């Protein structure tokens, strides 16, 4: 599959089989993250791989809504950064996260992003604080997102080329 096809067919999957992710596939997914571009080549992101079902369940409960699907994933990758060390930690983490998602799709695996930054529980506890507690993370780390990874149990249609919002694109150049 070429990159054009990969972009069209990569979709978020929220249902997974019980089959685990192979160590070789995990290494390729992490390799994609570690090779992703970063601001000033800082490479200050951190990735925590979680394959313990109880820990994944607790991470899924780190915010009020939108992350329950994590409970069915055999693997979760927590994407973190240190805001004190990198003012572009959010952008760098997002680039790494999508790099992992495209690599996983190329391997025939499903993924879904669970936003954690800026989210939390109704009592005011942040998702980052919950995840730090579950994983024993350093207080200087902030959590951007958690990527669920696994063999998908749902089928998704490719992106519809006809539904692309080209009206949201402005080309500015010499002809304007």
C-alpha cells in the first residue's frame, strides 16, 4: 500500500480482539514515534507502553467520557512531555502519536487516540494526575494522549474522497 492509500484507509478503531500486539510490531510502532520530527530536534517526548489490562482499565477511567474503548485494547501507549523542557511538547507529542498510528495501520493494526491533556474527572482531578498515579510517572511529565493499539474487531470504510472539505483550503500565491 502506498502512502496515499494508507492515509485514506487509516481509521480510528475502538473495538479490538483479544490478540496481543507482537514485540516486532510494537518495536516498529515505537520506532516510528522515535523517528518523528520534533521542534529543534529536541526529542523530549516520553512514551509509556502499557499491556497490563488492569492498568489500562484505570487509565481509561482517567476522564469522564471518551476513553472507555481503551478497556478493550490489548496495548496502550501513553504519550507524555515535559512542558518545562520543551514549549512544543504538545505538537511534538501529536506528531509522534500520528506517526505511531500510521505505522500501526501499515502493519494491519487498529488504533484510536484518547485525548487526555486538559481532561479529567468531575471532582477536578486531571487525567494526567490519574495516569501519573497508575503508572508512577514523574510529576514533571504531562500526558497528551493515550493511543489504543490492537487487532481491530470492527471494519471501517476508507475515507470518502467526495466528502473532503476542500472549501477549508485557501491557496495563496502569486496569482492572488
